[in-house]
C-alpha cells in the first residue's frame, strides 16, 4: 500500500464514498425502524408512500454500500497490495485472512440478504419484513 502521506487516490475516493454511504444508511435505518418491522407494517407499503420511500431508500442504500465495499473498495485495496483481485468469494477469503472482514461466509450471507430484499421487494411482506429486520441488525 502507499504511504499515508501519499494515499492512493482511488482508495481515498472509495473511502469517502463508503463513509458517506454509511452515514446515509444509518440515517435511513433510524427513520425506518422508529417502529418495529412486521409483515403487517410492510404490507402497508402500497398505502403508505412515506413507508414505501423509507423501505426503498434502506434497500437501495444497503445494496449500494455492500457493493461499494465488497466489489470496489476491497478490489482496490487488494490491488494496492500488489495482488490480482479475483472472484468476489476469493477476494473475501483473502480479506478474511488479512483480518479486514470477520467472516467471508457472513459477508456472502449479507449479499444473499441484499439480493433477497431487492428481488422480494413488494412480493411477500413476511419475507421482506424478515430481511429488513436482519439487515437492520
């Protein structure tokens, strides 16, 4: 990696993006989970535009943050170490060995959760409510 006094511009940029995305996701999380999520509450999305916007913002921000860290920042960090980034799971395994993530398996579970929230959005209130609560945790 480059010396801190001469940071890698790509990593510095991605770090700022991730920081901003974290703050935005946390703000949306606070507004969305002022009340506990439930299938009944999620089932009101069509009739409650404010709730729909909060859920949509949460799902989008969760997904963008996950992509920014897992796909872009992690790849840039590995490249800065002189490694050739590979498939996402290989990059995550390397990040786990380096101590950057606690568990590649947990990260992949969060990716599946991200996909579930995106694809189940509006189809099954019980599944979406469960996914939202898990992501909130």
